[in-house]
């Protein structure tokens, strides 16, 4: 599910059902993963996703404090924008494969269905059930997170390389300590 992020003017009329995002700091996600941040995103940012419902409302997958308590929530667009680090800049998610995108009214209907039963949505998981996978599911019917997939594809070779280096250092140490 490839997409582009297009910065939009907040005053621009976004139709209900539009997937949106704000730029956030990785360090605000999960401090246990701090050693992976440079691998995942050299600039230290990620995008928090949601779906615009009306001129004032957004649905997104978030928690008040603890990510483990995340669930689908409605908030006003200014609260959503306040999660962003770059002065609340708002980005529109534009999928490259338009055939996979649900009609706007169907996206809004799915969002309303979820907001009426938020506890039916699975618990938060940074890789496979996060704000992006939630918004993507509303918009496309597929629960995908490009950011999480990219993080995994960047992290695996890095971890493998570090592991190989440790093994080589151990072999050299054994070789030269005799």
C-alpha cells in the first residue's frame, strides 16, 4: 500500500473520509525501542495517522497516556494536529493504487461503526496494530502499516550485520588469544 504524503492547508476543504497524518517524534512512541530509532528513521520522525470525518472531527487510534490502552477515538482536528511536531502541519495520504481505496462515504461509515464499538478493535501493537494500520483499514479495507514494514525491512539487515560483526570479533579474539 504505497502512498505519498501531501502537505495541506488546514483551511483547505478536506472531504470526510480523507486519510490524514501529522509528523511526530519517534521518541514519543515506545522508549523501549530507542536503540532502533536511528535504523527505523534517521531523522527521528514518524507519522501519526487518522481519518478526517468532518470539518471538526478526526478518528484515530490512540491512547491518553499508555499505548497499551489505545483504542479508536474521535477528537477535533486541532487536537489531532497538536500531536504533530512541525507546528501542526497536516498531511493528506494519497494512495498510489487508487483502485484499492474505498469510496469516501464507505470510509466514514466504517469509522462510525468502529467508533460505536471501539472495544472490538484489537489492542495496540507497534508493528501490526497501530494508528497507521487502523487508518489504512478504514481507507482501504486492509490493515497495513508502511512505516512498520519499512522499520522491519531496515532493522533486520542491520541486526544481522551487527550479529555477524559480533561473531567475527569473537572468532578473531579466539584466534589471536592462543
